[in-house]
C-alpha cells in the first residue's frame, strides 16, 4: 500500500503538514541502523523515540517474544490472577532497584500510562495515610510527562497543554534548573539553590498539607536535554522530605542506562519514592510501562484495612506476557553488556566531538548532554541566546541534510535531539558528527 492511501494521523503534527511532504518510510532496522523504503541505510540517531536501547533486530529479544507467544499470548493480572512473566519481570525490576528501596511494581503499556499510575497512586497514598487533602502536584516548567490528562497537566511546555485545557486542577509549575536559559545566574550551584528554594516556596504557598508530590525527570529529555546542576536533586529530595512531599522521578527516558547510569536518579545520588519506567524497559520491541513504588508507599497501602486501600486502577494490558518476556530478554542484554557504561563512554565521545559546533556554526548556541542524551540548542543570536524561530524550518532543514548524509536525527522546534541506541559504536558517532556538520554547513 502507498502512503498516500494511508489514513492515520501523525502524532504532534498538523494533519495538513503531510500534504506537502512525503514521510520517511522506515521499513527495517538492524543494530544502530534503519533502512527506508528507498533502500537508504541510516544511522538511527534517535533510537526509534529514545527507546531502542539494545538496538534493532536483536535475536535474543525476538526469540523471547516468539517463545512467549507459543506459551501464552495473553492473560490478565486482575482478579488475583498471575502469570510467570509478570512475576519474573517484577522481581527483576525490584532487584535492579534494590538500592532505591523499591518494593512494588504496577505494570502498564507505556510512559504516559506509567505517569498516570504514579500520580493516582500518589494521591491514594495520602488517602490511605489519612491526609486526603494532599492532592496537589508540583512539576517543572520544561518538564514532559506524556499525554494523558494527568501527565499533560504536570507537563511544563504550554504547547502540550494549550489545546486540551482545562486540565487537572491542583497542578503547579516551578522553574527548571536550566543553566543556559534562566534569568537568575550563570553559576550552577547558585541555580540549584534558587530552584530548590522556589520549590520550597511553592510548597509553602500551597500549604504543605495539600501537596501530594513533586514530579520531574532526572534529566529533562523532550524539554531539550536539560541536565540539572549536581546538587539540584539532592536539594529537591531534602525539600520534599522536609514537608513530607512524595518525590516522583519520571525515568521514562533516563531509565535503563541512557543517561550513562542505570537510572538517572542515581547520577544525582537520590532515591525517589516512585519511579516511572517505560521505553528502555523493553527497548520498544513490545510496548510496556511500569510504575515502581518504594517501601514507604507500599507499607502505607499494606497497613490500610479498608476499601480506600484497594488500587482501583489497572489496565487490560498491564503486565502483558509478551511485553514482559521482551523486557526480561532486553534487560538481560542491558545488564550483561553493561549498556549504561557504554552509553557513558560513547556519550562522552559524541558530546566532545559535537561541542565545537557551538564555536563553528552561528546557529548553534549550546551543545549539551549526558550519556546518550544530547541536544543542540539553536539560536538566532549567540549573545542574547534568543532561540531560532521554531516555525522557520531551520532545524528540519538541518535534519533533512543529515538524512541525505545517512543519519536520522530529531528536529524538535528550536533543538536537534540525539538519542542513539546504547550499542552505538565510534564509527556511527563519527557518522552522526559528519552528517550534522554537513547539515549546518548547507542549511
Ligand atoms: N515521560 C517522559 C519523560 C517521556 O519522555 C515520555 C515520552 N517521550 C513520556 C513520559 C510518555 O511516554 P509515552 O509516549 O510512552 O506515553
């Protein structure tokens, strides 16, 4: 079938956009590469959508999926029913998260689901603790937490919220610790202190006994790979502790190695109360999400004896056996091949090679990242740091030329985002650098 006959809407695109252009039709993937329907081989500089961490076409994962389909294609986890793969995967996750004192897993089918679960469980936690007024959420102005109504409500960037308002009441946003763009300071530690103080002030302004949780990504991904100053998260943890507020880490991008650590929170030495996981959990082979809660949260539910402690939340596809089987095989690879270390090493190399772009090309204001999460921040003017016009098409043009040079990168408004598979090698990193250089030379 030709694309012209297809009838689907592309996410986050105006329906008319595709009247003027042809899509990139990806028909096959292998390792760090994908192939389009014209036979072009492209370095997958985005790992699907931050998620194909072990690379495409891994026989171990495919075999686990096929074996699971032969054994049991589907059954549910409601009504006190279980199946071996959900048991095995939840045990694996708790084992991987021992350091964080995580105790229970609630499965779902993706990142937005995992965030929704986290927000609902946070509210219910306070109910079972006898503090039902603690219903509010605080998040960051550049944060991204998916597209369900809960996630959209705590999302920072207005573009994700505007068309769907009114959203959930009781959601408030504080300043992102973004060194490159903030009105306060150029000093990272001072910025961490200011932003943590802002959270504290907001909690006090709302009244602590009404605040359920603070939610943020350990490194903001979709917001433009914003790496916080080193003391930011420890300060945030301290503020949350001071007022009893739950700390939810949205590890949907940072989880399972992408940041160069197995979990993003570990980079900052912080133990969240709830963690949202998806993407790299199954490397995208089958959709899967998981929300993990620590002992504090699990104990509160366990102590509650009445109906209020019933978790009236759950998805038909929670713990889908095929997704769990894919995740188990995927996480085995992540651990055996030590992909967090691989992401740290290749990320450092790629970032070092891209950093000089900020001196070389007028449009590149800053190149920043951690592990294999990298953004090139595009500006009209390096001095004022005013971003390029997001509707001007410049980032798209650079990405198009990079593609003609054999590399798929992701233009997102005023940034170009890179998030290749964690199994990427130096040769592919070099290919990304050359293709982007060609893009900036010609755009
Ligand atoms: N949280 C974060 C940090 C994300 O980056 C994303 C997706 N990019 C989501 C939540 C939503 O995940 P999904 O698209 O799987 O629903």
